[in-house]
């Protein structure tokens, strides 16, 4: 029997960076050996490019322009139908992919992963939501990464009987970094380079965009003088963030490492004492970097968003949770961890265990294969 055809509708695809992109790449790797997998994504140039990656065909559709954060790729819907899918898996929000899913063959089963609600201006948001809910009505199944995400979503209608909670995972290569003595040696050298002997190190990982809340973290750091910060990521707020660091007089304590390669990122986790993810809006739907930090045994400080963010860990057990944009509460949580080595150790060990069992790539691969088989049945 020929392999069933799976078509993933993504916004972008690795090596483009981002949480949704990382998840799409992991999903492709998890199932492409048992499903004939095609990924339709927006390209970064005007020409449509086809390539093989992770055992799947990747179609990066030529993009003419980007309007309100939405790439405009005329070939997107045509390429979806050309793939002749048995399953169409939409990763939302992505307006053009939503419209493409509405054109899926009637014989295809539609699956939707709801990563986050649609954010944008009216009336464009309402128009996009109308199309999205038409897709949801037709979908055989809807996936969310956490129950919190479904509970607080303004965009998801009642999906009783069709809603599946499938957590995200980390990349399988993480295990090799954790076991690599050379990476740990690099981590020790990085720690020596970045901080003074009487300091601790906090790490922030993410694009420098407003919803990530780096400005809130920097203001909180100003109240915790014993803590240094390593910032991994790049983005439109880089210069503004550097200027804020200078205005707060923290040039010696805050280190911008840029969009570091994976090995440097993992070594930075290994060098750190604390991980902070101070996101301020539901555009942060989950936060895979939390899992990576937990796998390295780091206690996490994050925010009580109405999304999957606070559910990645266990509040009080692996994580300290504060209100979004609450500088004083964030500073107090960081200071508390700085002052209590036993708390850091307990939370780090609990996080390591949770990440290793619940969020492993092997567990994710098994869940997704079983899920697709059930959809086809």
C-alpha cells in the first residue's frame, strides 16, 4: 500500500528561525518516514523553490510582498492542491494558508494546529477569522499545545470531540549537546568571560520583538545587581534594547550574543543559573525555549499569560510565574532564585525530569504518528 500523502501548510520553514518554524521542522522529521510529506511554506524571495529536507518535499512559494506581517505568495494554494493530499495540516495563524486549506480536496482530512489567536487590525482581523472558522468547522481535528491555550482562545469555537492536546518538543540533537563534554567546557569558558565571580547568569532566548518583553526584563535586572544577562536573539528592537541597557547603566552586566548558532545557544544554557521568558502577550503561545532551559536543569521565570506559557512547567515546582509587565514582581522572582541555591537546584531537577519525559522528541513522534493514523481511520 502506498504511503498516505500529508501536506503541511506552514508560514515559513527552517532554516528560518522561530517557534512555529521549529515546530514545523520537528513535525516533518517525526513523520516523513511513514507519510509521503510535502511542506508548503512562504519563501523569502520571488521565485518558488523546491527542495528535499528531512525526508520531505519542501516547496517555498515565491513571495511578492508582505502586508501586515502576512506574506503574499500567489502559488501557495495551487501548490497545496498539486500535492494531492490525504491530510492537510494547517498551522495557524496564517491567512494565506487558511484560504488554501479551504480549497483542499473534499476527500482530504483537514487538521489544524492552533498556535495562537489572530492578532491584527480591524476589519482585516474579522475577515481572517471568518475564513479561519470555516476551516475549523470542516476540520477533522484541532490540536493545541496546552489546555490553557484552548480555554482562553477568542478565536477557537467549540471543538468538543475534536480537540487534542499535543505538547511541543525539543529537537533530538539537544540530547547530544547535553552529553557533549566539549559543550560543557565551552559553557564554563563562556561563564568566565561573561560574568564576575560574585555574579550569577540569567539567559533570555528569543527574537527581539515587542511581545517577548525584553524591555521588562531589563528594567527588572536593574533591581538585581548580582545578576548578569545573556541575550540570545536578534530582531527589530536590537538597537532600542542596547540603548535601554546603556540608559540603565548595565553595559557590564548585559551581553547581546545575537542570533547565535545552536551550539553557542546550548553552551549558554549550560553556563546560566536562571532562564527568563518575560513575554507580555498571547503571541507567545508556548515557548519551546522553556523546555530547552528545563532540560539543562535551569529554574524558569516566566509570565502568567492566558496561553500555554505557564503550563509548560509546573508553577512553584519548575517555574516562578509573575504577572506580565510587572517589573517589581519579575525582579523579586529573580532575586529570590539568586538568594536560594537549594530552590534553584530543586526546581532545576524537577524541570529536567519533566522535560525529559513529557517533551522528548520520541514522545512527540509517537503522539503525532498515532494521531495521524487516527485521523485517517
